C-alpha cells in the first residue's frame, strides 16, 4: 500500500481557493452596479472576465505551471485597486490566504523530506 500524497490535497485546496475567490470577485459586481456607469462599463466587464478566468484556472492547478498561474492571478487581483477599490481589498485578503497556504505547503514538504508526516510513520503494533 502506498502512502497518500499530501500534495494532491493541496491541489484541491488551491482549486477551492480559486473558486471562492471567483465568488467573492463576482460579489464586487454589486459595487460596480452601484457606481455611475453600472455594469456595462469597463470596470464591470473586467470584474466579470477576471471571475471567469479564476474559475477557468481551477482546471490547471494540477499542471506544473498551475501554481505560477495562481500566483499571477493573485498579483492581478492586487492590481484590482486600479479597477474597483473593493476588488483590491479582496486581492489583499486572498493574497494573505495564499501566502499562508504556500507556507503550509512548504512546511508539509519539509516534513515529508524529514519523514515526520503521520502517513510516513510505521503502524503501531496491535499486540
């Protein structure tokens, strides 16, 4: 029996984080709708397109370049201050969440290399 791959779990968490971010970005459309031009402005279109790109990125997190794509999208999200201030705030919050997730990922990798994960421990004797 092979040990479970903890990195597979991180791919699922990354996909979930991108989906949650897309939902929150779509909520920024409510802020854009209350602005002067409404949803038909470049701000409305850019928020909508960015949400679709976030959802589409979920399909690529298992690729070798998937993490890079997710991090580029976080930088784009931080640049949201130039589109709608609320989008920039969302970018800061999710940027912090991604930073924590990357720290946790590196911690798990370090523990894997040291052989300290629970799944790497020999089973206890049942005598």
